C-alpha cells in the first residue's frame, strides 16, 4: 500500500508544542475519513528535546512534525494536502516504499506495543533524512543500506523499532530530493545521549571499536554533512 510522508513546519510565531498538538487533534482524523489505513505523527516537541546525533549541515531548518499515512489511492491525497497547507508554514510531501525492519517487541530492547492509539510512544524516535551520494548507483546504495548498515546497527544498537522508507518521488513542489527517510525508536533519551548505550559498548575499547565500525558503514553509503536527524515524539494515531 502506498505510504505518504509529509514534513511540516509550524507557522511563524506558533510554538512547536501547540502546532504539534493541533495536528494531533485535527489532521489525522481527516486522514482517516479519506480512507487512510494507518496514521503516525512524529512531533518535534518538548518531550523529544534531545541532542541530535546527526544534525547535518544542509542549511535546511529541521521540520517540526512528520505525518505518515497509508492510502489505497494516492490520487485521493489532494484534499488532505490542502488541509496541511492551510495549517503549516511549509509542506514537503513524498511517496515512499516502507520496510518495517524491526517492530516493538521484535528484539530484547522493548516489549510489543500495548499502548493505545493517540498515546505517546515510550522513549524517543530519531527521523533521519538521507540523500543518495552521486558517487553511488541506486542499486549499490540500496544494497549497502539494506544489506550492511541495517543488520550492523540492529546488532549493535539498542533500537526498539526501525522503519526504512525508500523515497520513490516527491509529491509537493520544491520538496528537497531524498533517497530515504529512516525512523528509529530508542528506549529513552539517555540511550541517544550516552555514547556507551547508543553504540552498545561496555568499555572504552569497545566504544572505540563500535564507533569505528559504525562510521565506516555509514560513510560507505552516505555523506555525513548531507544527512539530517530530527528527534521526535511518536504517536500512532491510527494503527
């Protein structure tokens, strides 16, 4: 089923928390009325105030919210995009192919999801916007990302959920071109900020080894200054 991803920015002068609360109260229900099969909101609110592990240097302001939904008919998105544009300062939309690599309860780091829709998920979620470097062919880029980086990070890091979104096309004018958008859930803010926890290390030598392995893997298919990670709170509005 097609997955639509929208990056949203709050209107000038509106606090991010108020913007995200307004989205949570209003737009997901509109999406459900359009026939959305699932709706997830990632909000850059006060509860997700964590130092980003990869802020990047793209010169682009971090988004304030990301709204994802699955529709049977991508062509039915028009009314929903108009509603987004009426409530946001800027909207960038993408069509994506989703792979749920690990869900809650799929490893030792988290229990299966047992909290209700619209309740904030435990921990924090990092959303990473990734550009494919020109030096790599598309097939090679996917092969490294899916075949090397995903298994390595799953083995090493305390990640509770991992969603890979391969971007197939832009849906809105002037949206920057990304190759992929990654959603990674972590048990707590401490697991992101503490390098020993983030890299799954128990000693200084282990930390050095794991950081080196991660850096080699990431830089083999990404240019670090061109990726941007935004820390968010996650809400399954319709799951």
